């Protein structure tokens, strides 16, 4: 499996970001995402494996899938209908 084989409406690479910057980049991406659309966020940082699910719970987003492909962690997130 490759990251390209996972369908999504918007892709954001949060690699190389520290502290609040991954959340900031994801918030910016989520602002343009319509209800029902999906966001694929990727990073090489293993710490985000617990941070992103917490971010999703806090923002009431649906975490559809997460995993690791080629040393990159991915998170498939769905914007909930309002």
C-alpha cells in the first residue's frame, strides 16, 4: 500500500513541524474542507500517533484511519456535518 492509494479530498504534510504547528497547519486545511470531505495528514513523527486522535476528539472530527506507510504516519480525518 502507498499513501497515494488512499483516497482523500485534501492532503497536508505536517512533517518537520514542532509543538503547535501541526495543529495550526491542520486547522488551516480544515477551514477549506467541506462537511463530509476527508483530509489526509502525514508526518514522520511518531508522537503524533497519540496527538492526532486527541486533536480529532477535541475538534469533533472523525478519525477514519491511521497507520504507517514507508516510515510515514498517516491520519485520514473526516469533517463532520454541522
